[in-house]
C-alpha cells in the first residue's frame, strides 16, 4: 500500500513538472515567434531592396527561430517519452 502511495505521489510531481515545462515552452515559443514576426514585418521591403545589414539581421532572426523551434520540439519529445 505504501509503495502505491509513493508511486502516486511521484506521478503527481512528474505531471506538475511536465505541465510547468510545457507552459514555459509555450511562453518562450510565443515570445520568440512574436519577436521574429515583428522583425520580419518591420519595414517590409523586397529582398533586393534590403541593405546587407538588414539581410544579415533577417537571416539571423529566421535562423534563431528555426533553431528554437527544433530545440523546443526535441525537448518536448524527450520529456514526453521519458
């Protein structure tokens, strides 16, 4: 009986941790997405009209967004499957 109660207590703690990590991931993902969207949406120009520094900044922000997205999916799957 005691082992069942301990198992339930551990499961409850794991669910709380999972929910906390999941919610933090949503918040970070939303913030990153908004930042990338704002940087892409500001001063919308054709690619050929952008200066070199604007092209580098746009490439860096899109790359950062993709890296964060992939990292978030990997962390989510690791937490989900363990």
